[in-house]
C-alpha cells in the first residue's frame, strides 16, 4: 500500500477537484477499506452547491462520496465484526478515493452474487428506503405502497424492497413516459405518469377508492400535497427527497379528515449510533434479499474516478434511470 492516493475533494471548487492526499489510518472503532467502486448520490451534488451539510463533514474542504463497495484493508482497535479481507458495502463521507475510513458499524457484508459496481449502488438506497418504509413508515406485509419518484435510483430500490417485504400492491410514479418500463421492471403493479395523470385519481382508481397504506415521497414540491389524497384514511406519508423543491402548500383538511401520519427523514442529522442502528437493521432481512436476487442493483452508467466532470454532468442532466457509479482504481 502506498502512502498517498488520488481522491476527489469538495469545498475548493464548483466541482470535485482531484488531489493527492495521504492514505488515512483507522482509529479505534474504525476500518480502512480499499474502495473498488463508489455510488454517486444527489446529496453529493447538493454538497457542492452548499445546500447539504451532513453531520460527518467537518470544515469546508472534504473528501467527497457517501457510499462504496470494497475490501477491508486494516482495522483499528476495538473493531468487532469486519476483518481484513472481508468484502463489504457501506456508507461514509470520503468514498471517492481508493481508500476510505469507515465506522465499523456502518458496513454490511457484500453478497458474493454482486460485483463491485453493483454493490456500490446499494448502501444508501437500502438504508434510506428500509428505514423509511419499515422503521419510520411502520409497513407490514400485505399493505400497499406508493413510491413517488420511482425512477430515481433509490425509488427503483424502494419498489423492489416493498415487493420483497410482501406489499400487496406497489404503485410507482414517473414524469417521463420513457422511464415507465424501468419502474415496471422493478416490480411495480402500476405506473402513474404525473405529467399527464392526476395522482390521487389514479391511485384511487387502483385501490377501489381507498388509497394506499404507505407513501414514500422522493419528490416533494407541488406533488407532495397530492400524496395526502392518495393515502388511505389513517395512512402514513414519509418524505425522503425534494427533487421538485422544498416547498409545498398542503390542504390541512386533507391532513385532518384523512387522519394522516406525515413524517420527514434525512440521514444528514443522524448520529453515528443512529446510523449504526440503520445499517444493523439491514443484515437480518435485506442483505439476504439482495443475495437471493429479490432486490438487485440498477446501475445506469459507470465512470472511472478520473472522469468526474463527465459523471457530474450526467448526474445533473437527470437522464439516469438507476445508479451512476464510479469505478475506483488505486
């Protein structure tokens, strides 16, 4: 192992800047991972724009990247579980580099059925959607689920996760007719094009007028208010993302008369202990579902780490259907 590495650094320019930095050494409770692939998330772009600042970031200059797949290269004192040589996938700030320091509680075993790029496409989506659907949303098998923004990378995983956990019906939305097939391929029973259809009416027609039990909303904006009429009386709405904007005007009568439970969630303010609980919750049921193929990564494009400008441009174009991933070489 060399003492330096080429990493993508944020906070010094409008885009990530490649720099030679020292290979870090794991402190107690940490592991050093040789990163083979790293997923690109919308939050990575928000950090560049200055609109997202996770708890794990200290200072203005930071090594970019949130999720990865790789092999444990070294372990610090007190580490329980991951051992040198283990193949893992997980979350940490600093993934856009050949080596990353990770809290040992923030990784899960990488199923042998996956390659590096497939595994790197999963950690953030699995953690986000499982936490939103099961822990926050209180979903149980047999309930119905509406995934708003189902053609986003995490939205496609949400559809699969709901199906794998026994949803009776999964409805996904898109605003592009050309992306509907991807939502169907993920397992959605119905796809609603919100550019041409009324969301509440379409969901009502598919549920005999009842509405769905749980809504996972990745879009926000004007469409968020429509989810209130798409949920059943006593249903739950979890806002995860705000791709269409952070502001929405809601009808409080819809909230009150439908007796809705409305939640917001983000990992940006989770403590390391809270994130550890989220990752641990994936191991009993979600990792096996990935291993046996019930949940599979959807990778749109793979870029080499040294082609970061092209990757950023592609992410900003909103063309991707699935995950954009960096392949990382030493």
